[in-house]
C-alpha cells in the first residue's frame, strides 16, 4: 500500500492499550472516499496487513491507522 503513512509509535501504543482494555470509545476516521465518520465501538484488534497497520472495531469494521483522526478524545496529531 504505497500511500500508507505510518503513525507515531506512541499513538500506536495508545491504540493497543485501548484494544487490551476492551473499552468502548468513540473513534473519528476518514473512509477511502474522504468522508469523516464517527463510531462508538470497542477496538478488538490492531494488526498489520498488506503493508499497512489496521484497527478492527467490534470485529466488524476495519480502519487504516493513518485514517484515524481522534480516538477516545485523543487526536492522532497530538503525536506528530
């Protein structure tokens, strides 16, 4: 996936911590078409696939980590 932009390691750690705790959180992210979505969900997995890192929400929706804007009130840009 040539356009994937890896996220900061500290932000990645935040996501893994939330996945471990199975805490219901609000996630704001952009879809491939550029639209902004918000979901109240549980992060069930953080994983690598096809050259990118991904987040699984409730085991149903997957989101590329570089498409995430805010998770549990924490902005990805706080780590840039």
